[in-house]
């Protein structure tokens, strides 16, 4: 069943709003939330890669993933 959209126009005939069924809105909003979460994760990864490149270019030492994970395990044991 296709989604029925209802457009609202101003006095000049320009679309200013649209009404959509609640079911369609919930589906779109759910997709939006998933995409927003994905964007946050990907942006974090991108930031991390940039940070690693900057540190390497300056000759700074970096923490290994093993050290990072061990640090987390020690924190959880407290």
C-alpha cells in the first residue's frame, strides 16, 4: 500500500508542509536514528585515524590495542 502524502501550500502555491501517516513517520524516524548512530561511529573512527596520523607524523609513541584493552580490563576489576 503506497504512502499517501498530503501537501500544504501557502497563498502563492508553494509547498510549505507535508503530512505523512504516523506509521511512515515512525519508520523514517527509526531509519534516521540508525543512520545518526552510524554516522557517529564512523566520525569517531575518522577522528581516531586522523589522530594516529598526526601522532605518527610527529614521532609520538602510540598506545597499542593490547595495552588499551588490558587497561579496560583492569578498570573493570576495581
